[in-house]
C-alpha cells in the first residue's frame, strides 16, 4: 500500500526528487493510464504549495481533452497551438508562464489563475500523450527549479505509463 509522506518544500530540488519517487511508487504495478493519472494529479495537487489546479490534458489525435485533475472544473478541449497547454503540446517544450495575463492567447479556465507551468508528455517514439498542467493564483509562482522538478515528476509518470 502507498503511504504519502509530507515533504519539506524548502529545498526544491530535494522536494521534487522525493515527489517523483513517491509518484513512481504510487504507480508501481498499475498499468491503467487513467488510474495513474488520477493518482498522480491528486498527489501533486496535495503536495505542491500555492496551486489551484493540477491535471492532465490528453491528446486524442486531434486536440487536447481534459483528463484527471484536481481543482475547479476546467476547459474540456484545447486545440494544439492555443493557450499555454496547446503551445506546450505543439512545441513539445515546457511552458513556464510567470503572468498568464501577459501570455498572448491564454485560455482562462479559472479566473484566479495568475501563473502556469505546462509540461508536454511525449512518448519514446515521439508521439504526444498530452500535457501536465499546473496553475497558481500567485504571479511568478513557478521558476526554473519548478520546471526541472515538474519535468522529473512527469518523467516518472511517463516511465510508469509506457512512455
């Protein structure tokens, strides 16, 4: 059985390393993508300080469709290239946005969101699984340490899900 441990957030590198390890442990032996995505979203949402939304948008071959998440109800479909999520998906690059109001074409699902980080989820064969999206009500909440840490956690997610 998985046991969640509170992680000290003072050292972001150590925090994310432990969070990625917990995520890997949580998904060990489970092969269902939706089950793993739901637990990953719950783990991250509850561990990350100062966030108001954390979840997945999964690529259906044409657009991103909301997947398991924690937070207020979200936009259901996002075209590739639109908003922060669509940009991350089409560019296959993590998007770190200090102020969503300054991001041209930002899609405001929750008016309280002020900053956002989105990590593309790309399989080993180069195909797109979707994106991991985290919002905060605080401007400039995310920095390069968060970027590296989110990418580390997402790598653990992809390893556990055939990616």
